[in-house]
C-alpha cells in the first residue's frame, strides 16, 4: 500500500468507502518466517521494505501444524490470558499464583532492526514475552513489541534466546504487521 492510499484510508468518509471496497487492506510486511522454539540461538533474519511511516507490531505465532487443539501442557507454557500490553506493565510480585499461571512461561527473544542503507541500528531490545496477543484452540501468538519505522528498507533479526521445552511439536513463525496507531509524524 502506498503512503497516499494509506492516508486516504484514514479519512472519515473516503476511508469507509475504501474499506468497504477492500482497498485498505494492508498485508503484513513479514509473514510466515519460520522460527525454531526448541533451539536456543535460532534466528529469523529477513529484509523488510516499509512503505508507510507507522508503528509495526512484531508477533510470534505458534500453532499445531496438524490443526489439532493445543495440549494442556502447551497452553500452560504459552498462557491462556489475553492482555493488550502484557509485556509492558505486569508486576508479577502483585499477581496471585493462580493468575500468574494464566500468563504462561516467560520466553526471551532478542529483536534488532537495522537500516539497510547504512547498517544503523534503529531498534534493539531483549523481550521477555508473556501472555497471549491472540488465541484460538490450535494457535497462540505473543507480542515481541511495537517498532516505529519510517519508509525505507530494513534488516529484521529475531533470535530465540532460550530453548522452549514442551513446545517441540508446534510450528512457530514471526510476523511484522502494521499496528493500529495513526501514521508517524516524526521526520526522517
């Protein structure tokens, strides 16, 4: 999607008409980049072209490739509680043990984004992801953060810092999709 079309989609009347005609669909910039959960140090590295200045959401999606429901053990590891801003503001010391179990196991990932033109680091963070961003019977996703990016080409690198025992039968993918925020107003 071009910046011009994106800006039209944000207009009250024009945007509604364009959405009705399916002209405002903004596909993920990265989809289905495979990540190994059972191996510490496994890396997903992809180049991304950003067409619109936005905050983009980085997600880790885990699912049963056979389409069957997740086991109780897998749900216990991944969590069953959906929270909008789980990674940003949970004080686990104030959470009851039963409620804590619903958040699942903390899973550490290192996320780096570099501008391709000069290899400058624009985002680097160690994320201990918890909770689920979305869930179905056979799938869970966790947020790896929101990253503000301006138009250009970037290298995205996501590293699984610790092996995740108990999730060996699940397939995991990394996705970078447009966030729900309005366009960035920051200058380049």
